């Protein structure tokens, strides 16, 4: 077993603790069990017999020791909450309180040069149930109007079965970040306006109908799923800067033909045109007029799903 090396500070603390235990054991043998008995001992005689550490304990017992306090700032939390005297059933009182919350949070954040990157809205109902929603701010800001529009857009389509008795708003702070785009990259003119438009569309159509369509990894034609929309750029491999990347990359010593073969190997599992790929002959064995086993040159699998799956989808052919 390898020896464990402790930091210098930790090793010193361990040595001081052991020395203190040794001194306390000697004091107990002398019949010294209280602070008053320790303070009554002569200081010089105690130093001569037990050393400097015993003198430090004697000074602490007599109230003569001085120790510099370590100032520790408590973590800053940006939370505003309010409990209503009467139950709330309309949106107007909520918007009034939220506007005041945002003003207070923006003032506190501006005082320490921070911006809000995320908002958390918490609502408590009369039946003690709780609702929580997190708002991702596309461009961190302390603008009260922008933050208020985000909350207002969400609350316009919000409904509840029980009246509201309390509300809470929390802001997650961050430092203002500046982003430098490439020569051929384009920044959004108004990221907040795009976020508000998407939020309104989600409220009208539903979260599963707004976003970016992504092709599913299945043989079913036109199968896709919706993912949240994100305005982000990946590393560019085309254009005038592609030559520098390729010269310094792992395939820099390959020819154009070998490099193309290497790239095609990396994406072997992706089939861009699934409808028009070459057909392959396969044999399907039936049991009670249901597909039970598939045999082909590259595929040999047993069908183990429910009978309704093979009528509606062909995902089981992937095995």
C-alpha cells in the first residue's frame, strides 16, 4: 500500500492535536480537570515543564489569548417571496408582485455587477401543492422589462385548479459574458425576442410541436423527434479555415482518397437516404402467421416484441 502524503497544513494540525492530548493527559494526572484549576497554575513553571503549547492553553484559560477572526461571507442568495393575505385567483396580483420582485433583484444584482442567467418561479396553492418553473434566459440580463415579459408570457397560458396563497422568485446570478463570433458567423439580432416567440408558440401548440426536427435512428420512413431549438455554432470544417484544420488533424498525412474513406468509416452507421438504399433479399419465418425470425446476409435476428409492434413499426429489424 502506497504511503499517504498529507498537506503541510494538515500535518501541522495533527501534530498540535497530538501535543494537546499529551498535555491534557498530564494535567489530568496532576488532578487538573477544570479551566479554573489550569488558570491558577504558575505560568513560568507550566512553561518549564510542559512547553509552549501548555502556555497557549494557560493564556486561553485566563482570557489573555488573541486570535484573529476569519471573516467568511455567507453565500449570496437572490430570492424574493411573498404570502398573500387572501387567496389569489387572477393573474393581475401575481404580475404586480413579480414586477416588484424583479426590480428588487435587478437592483441587488447591479450593485455587485452581476446579471441574471436563470429565473425560478415557485407558486404555492391553497391545497399545499407546489408548482415550479425554471426560465432559461437566452442572453443573461438585468433588464426588468425583458424578464417580466418572460414571466408574463408563461402566466398568460397558466391555469390551476386551486387558488394561490404564496409566490417565490429566485434569480441565478452570473457574470456578463461577451462572445466573439467568427468571420462567417452571424449573431441573432434579438435572442430575447426569439425566445419569447418560441415560448408563445409552445403555449399555443404544445412543447412537443415546437423545436428542431431530428431524424430518428430507425427504419420507419419519416420518423423524427422534436428537440428544443438552440442557436449554436459547431466547429467549422469548411471554408477558408478548413485547410489549417485538416493539415493539423489526425488525417493530415493521408491522401484525398484515403481521407475520404476514413471520413466515411467514421459515419458508417448513418444512412442519409433510407428510402432509396439498395434492397437486400431476406427470409422471414412465420409462426402462426406472425414474423418470428429474419435471415439475411448481414442480419439474423429473432423477433421478440409484441404482435402489434411489427404492424406499426420496423424498429425490431435493427437487431
